[in-house]
């Protein structure tokens, strides 16, 4: 049974495109930022600045807080999996020598895990058409990886961190789908990034010299990651998960590596091998199958 039209605001139709562009650009911004700060230190600083940025509007608007203990727990779990887990392991894999493009390719395999686990965890059926789309997405990602094989200097630790990032984002997506509720975006963001800061700051203090070089590149990177990723992208992602199927929304991650590769080619002059283009086309075809909603029968309401 379809949701009422009121439950599908106009912005939701544009949300996948906005999310894809902003999230993919984050890998470029992150590449700049990690040149000027240690990874966990950089992440903790990002979260602290997000909380400070949200504090004034939060105090002025006084949005409602979660009304139950379960709602607080759910927000905290998603924050630990996505903000602390996914981002911390992604930053560490980059700091350990893995290129941003390869990290994007590995983390883009998250939809397969969601597709496998969704029927067991959130009771969501993944039909044969969407499975075909997911497999096309994997095939496209593999082609992109092979086309960039000369840059695949993978260390064991970096690979483990990238894989753990995939599992954390998968867990956060499924948890949000199963337990998430409509909470005011300002409340959700300030709680999640507060939890992210409290989780990452002690790790940075214990494991790193907490190096920070206050340069224009660092400020540019932080500005993009705070506004475009922390505030806009994550809010859109969680809203799309709550209002749609987790496997369909997660399939957007297949398009992140080719989009990030195109951005790096355009803005950073990084080479984009010829063989990468068929892989990106295959990925786009897979995304179309996954995201396409089933047609409505012409026989009338049901």
C-alpha cells in the first residue's frame, strides 16, 4: 500500500541526486583535509565544530527532544555506527595509504550487505529485479577497480579498516530502518554529532599526536565536510531510509565511486582510465533497476 502523498514531500524526489553529488564530493574534500591533520583528530574537530554550529539554533528554536528512552538509544546506536564507526574507519584507511577512489569503491559495496541482511533484520523483500541491479552495480565497481589497478596499493590494515567501514554503515542503515523515528533534524544532528565527538576525541587523544596545521586547505575541507556531508548528506540519507526501502536507498552508494572519480578527474586532474567508463555505465544501469519503483497496475486501487 502506497504512502499518502503528504508523506512524500517534493524535496524527497531530489534527495537522491543531492545526496550523491555532495557525498561523492566529500572524498575530494577529505583528501585535502587529511594532509593537514591526523585522521581521528580531524574527525573529532569536524564533529566539535558541527555541534558548536548547531548549538545556537538549537537553543533558539528549542526543537523537541526524543520522548522515550528507546528513541535516545536508537539515536546513539546510529551515531556510534555511522559517525564513529563508518567515518573513523574510512579516515583511518585513507591515512594508512589507501587512495580516496579505492576507499569509495570498497565502501560502495554496502548495498550488497544491506540486500542480504534486510530480509532478516527489517523484513524487507529484495526482488529479483533489484538483485539484478545490485549485481550489475558490483560488476561495474569491479571494472572501475580493475581499470585503476595501478593505484591499488592496498595494505592489510587499510583494507581491514575499509571493510569495517562498510559493515558499520550497513549496520547503521538497517538499525535506522528498523528502529528510526521522525525526529526533528536539528535534534537528531546535534545528538548524533555530539555522540560522534565523545566517541572519537578520546581515541584521537590516546592514539595520535593530534597534529593540526591551520591552513586554508584545512578550513576549506572542514567547511565542505561540515555543511555538505555532516549537515545535509547525512540528514538526507536517514530521511530517505526512513521513508523508503533500505536496499533501494543504499544502492546509491554504487554510484559514489564513479561520481567521485569524475570529480577527481575534473577538479584534481587525476587520470580516469578509458575502461572506467563502461564500469560506470554498468553501475548506472544497476542503480536504475534498483531505484525504479514497480509500476502501478491499471486495474484500479488495491
